[in-house]
C-alpha cells in the first residue's frame, strides 16, 4: 500500500491536486456583452464526458461488443444573477439567434453555434503584488494563459434550455441554469508549458526583491 510520503511526492511532482473551485469559462461575446462578467458569475460548470456506443457481435461462438460511435451529454452551467439581469439577457439574445421568437423560424446552425472553452486552473500561478522601490510603487498584475493546466473546448455549442427562476420569500440569491448542446469536444493540457515555469519564477523573484527592499 502506498505511503503518505509517496503520495505527497507524487502530488508535488505532478503540480498538486486539481481543485474543482479553480476554473474559468470563456463564452462568446455575441458582439455586445463583456463575457468576463459571465466568468465571474459562473457558480458551477461541468466538464463533458464521452460514452462509446457499442453493439453486440458474434465472432465464432463468442459474443462480444464492438464500438460503432459515441454519445455526448448536454453541459449545464449555473450563474448568479445581478440586478441588471444582464446574464439572463445575454442568453435570451443567444437563444433568439437559434430560434426567432417572433417568427418561430430556426436559423442556420452556422449563425448561432459558437465554441466555448472550459479551463481548469492551477492555484497560485497568477502574480498580483506591489513592488516598493523607495518612494515608488510598481503594481505587478500578471494573469497569463499559463494559469490553465487543462482546457476543454465545446465545438459548435449553443444554449438549449434556460431553467425557470423561482422567486421566494426565503431570500436566496437568484440563479440561472443553462444547458448547452454541442457537436463534440476536444481537450488540451498545458501543465508542461515552459511559460508556466517562467511566470512562476518571475513571481518568486518579485516577491523576494520586495521582501529584501522592505
């Protein structure tokens, strides 16, 4: 049975354990909305899976299963809603591009399908510090793509289901859950990106210089 030290060594060698609270979602702007706000308001999101579909086949006297395709489940995202209801407006506009609510006419998929990126982040890569040089202060604020250790892209995604919003006297925050369909997904890993080590090293140097000066 593996020891605690072996587990700690493995976690250190692999950059630590992935944390479900460290994520980023990149939604299309649709030409009118700052989707960085949507990322801040996204409460939870699911990374997609993939099921290999199989059928029975008899080879000789033995029954076996062979693959013939794959299936994907819809992806859901939950957002916290501010008083301007901008989150709901954004997805209403996107759904209107899928199906015109006035004429009930569906548009071509190329007119409404967009890629969505879901990123797993590694905590501690970002640099946000003030470097004091005598009477001068230098604000260092670096957030690069090296934060990303895993990225999943939903290809040709579009919103299908907007859940109802329940208003109640109990007083919880208003939330909106959206479901998305997509053609497929692809992934990319960035943990071994050499830029990651560069940014981490830069942050260490800045903090050490700051400690020496002050």
